[in-house]
């Protein structure tokens, strides 16, 4: 429980500091025999800032509840 709480706290802080990231995808536009045309697109994968806060709070709860059991 203690390790899970620490991991959640670190992940939550990272989520607050980095609001998302871009992923590059490749899409096939035309495929006629030996001729192939592809299109590259950048897609944003993001999460709201409060989600990081919720993850931090969950990590603190796990950390505190793990100490009470010991």
C-alpha cells in the first residue's frame, strides 16, 4: 500500500506539471498498386489538471491508510 501511494503521488504531480502529450499517427490516404500516399497527423492526448490532483489525493489516502494498519 505504501509503495502504491508513493507511485500515485508521483504520477499525480507529473500529471499536474505535464497536461498531456502529442502522438503522431500515420493514415493511408491512397493505395493504388505500387503507389502509396500516407498522411501524418499529430493528435493531442491530454487530461484535465484536476485529474492529477485527484490522483495525488488518492495516493495520500493510500499512504495514510497504510501507516494506520502497521
